[in-house]
């Protein structure tokens, strides 16, 4: 039986990855310090023989007894509301945490996949963004703590691959949504759903013309699974290239939430907020044979059901 360590296991993506690798017959070790994670996301796994949980901060020394075949490093605050509130922890988990896990991977002779992000492209000057694009990032702006943590994470991972010959994989994750996102996540879709369900004003920043490309979580997990087991060590974009405006996304959510009386209100655009965001997924198609399958309205409907239940609304 293959054994895998998943950091950030109680988070949105980490919990779905834990589910997937349990389903695939792996022995899964989940690790999370719970500063943004929620044990409720993985409580269904606790009775299982092949799931173990460690409450631990990977920014400190990481020890896992026994063999390890794979490590997925998904520990990090990932929304602006989190990394603006916890800038130091965000930088530490991307740097010290990644360094600790690279060291663990060397000791265990394990393959390490890191969760990078489309934020490495910053406020891009090209659209869509291919992996070869170096980005347009403000290192000292409010988003710099997250953007530069991820850029450093990629750099040190590649250094370990090139210098030590370590088996590494890098996924650049674009906007992802689905069940288990936090209601107070701070990102667009959770905010829109919670506001629409509670009949509050829908907050759209700027003029709403800025774009995003939303990928349903099941599609993302499939792409990550394929990348981990592939032979490709350079960064790969995983996301849905179906680009829409934030205003369109807000309107779709209001329309989906039956009976919502919410009105859209506009507020100032946060500093360095990307104007466009769309992945070039040519590499994912050619190398992994991956494309997103879940239609956005189907994914939004599933996400709505989750938030409706979470907010105790009928």
C-alpha cells in the first residue's frame, strides 16, 4: 500500500485530496495546524483504518514515522482575507514549511508535489497565462506575502530537484470552487453565495469587469492526481479556461439562489487585484490528458447546496 502525507489536509483542497487518495487505496496521513483548516472537513475519515491525522505546523520540524511514497504540500492560507491577516505565517509556510518538507522527502525518498498558484503571475500582462510567463508581481504590496511565498516555494523546489535529484512536481492552481469552502473565506464565490442566501448586498469590487476562470474542485483534484503520478517536473497550470467577469459570476449566483433579493453594490478595487485571470492549459492537455469536465452551472449548483446547508437555509 502506498503511503502519502497531505499537508493542509483539513482545508478545502486538502480534504478533497484526502478523500481521493483514500478512495485510490492509499494510506493517508493528514497534517494541519488548523489556523484556517476545519476538522469538520475530514471528520468522516477519522474512523478509517488507513487515515491518520497530525495536528502540526509544518513551519517547524516535520517528522513522520515509517515510509512515505508521496507528499502533497497544500498547507497555506490561500485567500486574501487570510494572508492579509496572517502575513508572517503565510511567508513561513511557503518558505520554512516547504524547506522542511523537501528535507523530509529526501530522507524518505518520497516524491513531493507543491501547491503553487496562479498568483505567481501577479496582475498579468498576458492573457491567458502560459507556464513560461514570468509574471507581474509587486513584492512589497499587500498580496506580496502570498505571491512571493509561492514564487519562493517554486524556486526552492526546483533547486532541490536540480541539485539533489529529488522527485518533485509543481501544480499552479487557478481559481477553484466547490463544497467545503469557508463561508467567510473572503474569495468571490463564497462571499457571493453567503450574501445571496442571506439576502444581503452582493459586494463586487471595482467595476466587476475583471475576469476569473473558475474550476470545480473535482476537476482540480483529478488534474493534481494525474500530475503527481506523471513524469513531468516543471510547473503545470490546472484550471478551467472558461473566463468570465466577476460581475457575471455575481449575477449567476443571485439567479441560482432562488428567491434572493440581494442587490449588487460596487466597492473600490483592492490594491494589485488581478484584472484578468485565465490558464493556458495546453501542457495539462498534452502531458496529463486532462481537461475540466464539470460545467460551471452544474458546479455552482452543487456549491449552492453546500452553502445553503452550511447557513441553515431552506
